[in-house]
């Protein structure tokens, strides 16, 4: 290890305000005009900018973030990455994301700590096992890795779960995806930001969009707290605030925003090396590299923009955890938080034209936004660069709500959205 990164050097930098470390990305003033403006400095916005520069050679690009990078849902989630979906269109989308995640550390030259520890989705009755078998068959036909496990096979992978025969929901088996896993959320944001900056992208923080400028029915720029900025094309990737921006710009989206809570416990010695999810209990959890249990559940179905939780939902999720793995009942919580997620009627995202010429949207990811960051950015960049859908993004156009070609993963795959 070089002297620069020795323990003494790290201590010295910490005590003196990091004055010896160069910033990972620039802090430029906005230019009056760009080829593309990306609104939103979360994972999807940063990935879009990175792939615009890397894949399409568009480097006159600005990412506008009203706060700080990754300060929204990218930093407020449970970091699970998977592609165990039911419909072919969903599998194509999320498996693209898993494949991109598998090489992202190398592509960015930044360790995003992607750990493919696998994911269990528990089944608690014989009818659920029958449905699980159908889901596994569908996932395999779609090209995703999936297995059906017996109760004994689940016990071998996660012995701390409640296998008591008198449990409220006894474990009969599970679906298993071995390529699923977790990544470090802030590392994903920082790695993408650094890589995009090095390709020439301007990342502008504390720059809130206050209006969309239209001329002759076409979006030509945005008004911001740092002045007017114009562009040939504008992409919006603002997650839970997608409907707010839509109202500002004058287009409509079939989206409702809800708070999604998550929790982390005090650090423990290793107790589980996979992600375990029980639809019946409405709870899932994994163990982070720091030792804390990262816990999540379903949506709090009260429309809200408050990044905080409420007691009934906390009781439901944590009560489910205590029944799912009783030995964890005495573990102390370290903190909890909520992200604001944008949910569509069919629990699948929207990628495509907004309805205003020159303005495109990447939204509606619900609880699945983090797992889809590389794919969402890859596909959105293709759309912004070419004006045309990639084959994988085409089924997720907003037009499906008019044609009736919905992709209802909330009902079909039996996993929380």
C-alpha cells in the first residue's frame, strides 16, 4: 500500500478535512446549452449520462440535481439486485441490468461491491409451491436462472429461518435465483458520477428545475435555480417526483407516489449469506458486509412525499421478520428511513416519450429502481441519443396504458412492488 493510502494517511486526511484528496468529479457552472439535459442525479440519471457519453459519444451532457448525488431513492433502498420476474419483457429488462452489474465495477474502475449471494422467495403452502413451480418454469423459459427448492434445501441455505411446523406460515420450499444479490448503493452513484465526469459530462448539484421551457409545443430547455439552460433533448429521471415534474411541464403520468420503508440493525456476526423474502409475512432481509441486517417490506399505501416511516408499517414489517426468523427478535435497530417511489398501475416502469416533443421520461420503477440502474440508464441513453426505443424498452412505453398491453408484475411474479 502506498504512503498516500496508509492508515496514518487516512487518519491525517480525516483530521484535516480531506484537504489532500482531489474531488472525484468536477463542480462546474452550467453552460447555456447542451446536447442533452438529464434531470435527476440519482442512479438512473447518472447511468443515463454515463452511457450517453460511453456508448453514443454524446459528451455535451448535463445532469441537473436539485440536492446532492444519490440523495433520493438511490441512497434510500435495500440494494437488492435480481431478475426473477414472470413476463418475458420484464426478464429481458432486469436480466440486462444484472449482466451490466456483473461487469460494472470493472467498467467504472470503481468497486460497487456487487455480491451475488442469491435470493430465496419462500413458499408457505402446497398451492404456493405449485405457483412457485410455474414461476420457475416461466423464468427459465425467459432465460433467467431459477430453481425450485424443497424445505430441506432452503434449510441448508438459510438455517436461521423458522422451520417450525406450527409456524404461522410454515416453509414448504422456495424459488431460488443464484445470480441475484446486493451492491453498495452509494458506490454505484459515486462510480457512475466519476466515470461520467471523466467522459466530459457536467454534473451540477443544488440545481433545481423550476420550469420546462417549451416553444411551438417542443421542450427546448429548463429554468433552474442556476438560470436558464437549453438542450436539444431532455430526459427526466426523478423517481418519486416524476408526477411533480409532469405537472410542472404539462404532461400526465399514471403514477402515484408512496413511501417505502427500510431498516438496518446493529452489526452482527454472519447469520445469513443470501437475501430471504417471504411474500406471506411481507418481509425480506439480507446481511450487509458491515454485519447489519438490511430489512424491507411492502409499500405504505398512503400517498406521501415524506422520507420517513410510520408505526403501523414498521410493526408489520418487523413483526413479519420476528416470525420469519424468531432468533432475530432481540436484535436492536440502528436506524430506519423511507424512499419515495413512483408506482404505476401495472407495477412496471415507463421509458419513452413524455407526450411533449423533445422530453422523455424514465420513471415508474416502484420498489425496483435500484436493481435496474444500469439497464435503465443504458436504455434511456439509447432513446435520448437516437430518438428511438431499444427493443428491450419498447414494451415499457407509456402507450401501453392506452393499448392495454400491461406488464402486471405486481400480480404475476408474486414479489413486492
